[in-house]
């Protein structure tokens, strides 16, 4: 493992191991893989890209897709693992839609599995807003020893326009996971700009594929990791794609916290 990490410094994303903590690879449970064949193909593409562990994170409690029991989901994970023989290893988690009920879903009803059964939960805000009182619910989660990782904050319309809101959440202990497609431009220029701003201000701790299929929301992370390395250096890129997500699936504290700074809106100054 050490040699892979050392090699990573020189060849970012080029065959070195990565860990993907956000994917919709489980078949027929949400808007992700539509069949076991597609799920297997997504996993194989992930392995070919250098991903050694992938966490399946089907949507949970989003009022769009059915929320399946962890037992039902685990059976699908077990089937994938039996077929893939560890390349990559599949773990279970979920992408929990934020409501003020997050603590109940995770800690009381156990209807929303944490990432790989550990002490981190992937939480998604609604697309347009950050609901008022979010801080309190997320703090309650942290008081239960569960660390919230906010899925793709760069794609949330409110946070895009007010990135300082996300800075406040990060300062309160929340972590940030950006999607690969946000760096490669898949979601448009505005999302890309928000991703860059959050990255430059140390507000992102992970990058993950958020892959849904083999057509247009693809597995793999290396292309985005190369973009990140170009922007902020190989060390930070490695932390976001390898060491931090590996710590999440190993149930350990993440080793790298970038220094968070308050994002400043860029102003054009005119001098006369
Ligand atoms: Fe997702």
C-alpha cells in the first residue's frame, strides 16, 4: 500500500488505488444500475480505473425512490462481492436526503446505513436549498458520533450562490464530498466554478464518482483527480481520492483536513 501511495505523488490517478464513497451501483433500487449486468459492468469499470473499494450509496428517504431495508441492500452487496471477487470490494452505505429526521433514520430506526458501517454518513441537501435549522440536525448527528459528509455541495443552488454558508458548516465539523463530474465540467460551468471555489478554500475532503450507469453518469475518478491535482497539487488530490475515503471505509479519523477559508466572491475592480 505504501508503494502505491508513494507512486501516486508522481502519477495521479494513473493506476494507483482510489476509494469511491458515493455510487449508485446496486441494481434496481433507485435511479442507478438497471440490472445486475450493468452493476457488474460499473464495478469492473471502477476497478479498471484504479478503484479498490466502492461504497454503494442508494438514495434513502428522498421521497422519490423507495427506501429499501439495509438487509435487502446488503444482500445485493453480497451478491456483487461474490461475483467480483474483491475487484473492487463493495461496501454498503446510502445517500440520505437531509431532513430534520436524519438522526432518527441513522441512529434510531437504522433505516439509513452509514458508509461501510462506520461513523460517517453521506447526506444530501435538497437541490435548491439548505433547509433552515440544518446546523442543529447535523450537530445532533455529530453528538451521536456520526460525522456527516455532505454530498456534492457544489451542485446545491443555494451553496453555489452563497459558498460562505458551506464554509460555516465545515467550520462546525461537517465534511464535503464533490462529484467527479463537477470538475470535468459535466454539470456545467456554474457548478464547475463552485467546485473550484470550494476546493481552493479547503471546503472539500473527498471526491467521488456518484456514478449512476454506463451511459452518461459513469464510474471512475482518475480524470477528475488529475484536474484536482493540477489545481491544488497531488497531495490534496490523493487525500480526497485515496487516504481520506480509505479512512472512512476503515472506520478511522480522516488524516487530511485542508485549512478552510471563507470564500470571497471575486470582484472586478476598476481603477481610473
Ligand atoms: Fe448520488
